[in-house]
C-alpha cells in the first residue's frame, strides 16, 4: 500500500512539474498549428482521430511522462551522475575551444553516428523489428516522431550521451538541443510536404524525411539523415526533389496496432523467425 502511495505521489509530482507541463503545452500548440496548416493544404483533420494516431499519442505520453526514464533507469542514473559531476566535460577533447565549437562538433558527430545507427537498424534482421515500429505508421503527423520502440530510443540516448561526454558540451546546451531537436523532428514527421529547396542538400526537411517513410519501393532505404541530409548525399542514399509520397508505411513485418502489443512485438517476432529464418526481413529492407 505504501509503495502504491509512493508511486502515485511520484506520478503526481512529475505530471505537475514544469518541464512536463511545458512540453505538453508546446506539443498541444504545435499539434493545433500543424492541423491548421494541413487543413489549409486540403487535408482532413479527421485523420488525427484514428487508432493509429492514438497509439502515437500513447508513445508521446510514454516518453514525456517519465515512463521511458523509469525503464532505462540504471543507465539514466549513470548518465545523470556523469552530467552532474562533470557537466558533460569528462573527456572534453575540445576544451581549448569556444563552447560554440563544442555545440557544432557535438551536433555533427552525433548526427553522423545516428545516420549509421539508423542504417544499422534497417540492415540488421534482429534490429529491424524494433525500428519497424516507427515505420508502421501510415498516417504521418507530428506525433509520429514519438513512435519509437524504447530499445531504438535507448540506442539514440547512448550515442548522444557518449558523444556529449567525449566532445564536451555544456549540460544546458545539451538540454536545449534535445528540446529543439524534438520540435524539429515533429516538423519532419508532419505530412506538410515542406521542402527547404536547395537547403535540402544540407538539412532534413519534412519532404526529405517523408520519403524515408514512403511505401513506394523506389524510396526504400533512402534518406536516413536525422538533422543533416548531407550524409545521405555523401553515402549515396539521398532522394532529392521527390514528389510527396502517395502512401506511407511498410508491408513487412505486419506490426500490431496497440502500444502494449508493439512493446513486446520485436522479441516475439525475433523468436518466431528464429524457427523460420528464411524470411526474417523483406528483401527490400536488407
Ligand atoms: Zn528508418
Ligand atoms: Zn521518421
């Protein structure tokens, strides 16, 4: 009973804390703005009121509301300790340089590592079921940016924290960059069809990332970049100036619709395929 009371108290404290309330307010405001823009482009706002988008909302609550932090608590505590004791200056390879250099170096190195991590998630038969959760959404909205299996997200966090510690970035800058990146990825996942024109060769626009989610075979395994599209250009995986995809999502694997079943899906899928290894990943995703 005591444990239950304690749990409820922690939840109440968290859900009335400023960071959670601010994030929820920003998310609600962005959702309203994007719904309006999409409505002006002739797209129905009704597509937000579907089972699939509700699942994305459950992912948002999972990440914003502290449930994700609870799952990766041991790692979270370790990173939290390192940040508090060193302020992301453990190795501080760029110590002689201005903090702005640290921030730019952190963004470039992290994005480069995440580009390759992303390609790995698509290439590995064992990891693809985890990342396929993100690609299973057929209705792209800003909430799709939260639809990540927690294992996928733990990989991202380990990369960001490790590079933050090696490069040496001010802790406050790390938090701001994380917040800005969250908003930026919300724009990328909205079905706005926005392109940055010539800047699409450097930065990932909504149009550029929409191609990565396209269900058309000619778009498979393209546009892996998160912040910078330049990696895709260098390594030959870029599709620029593409039409807005007609359809989003994947055919294989068939991902269950609910948050809870998706939580266990990758392990179930891998266990099942271990007994039938001939078709683990669709040929297009190898
Ligand atoms: Zn992907
Ligand atoms: Zn995406």
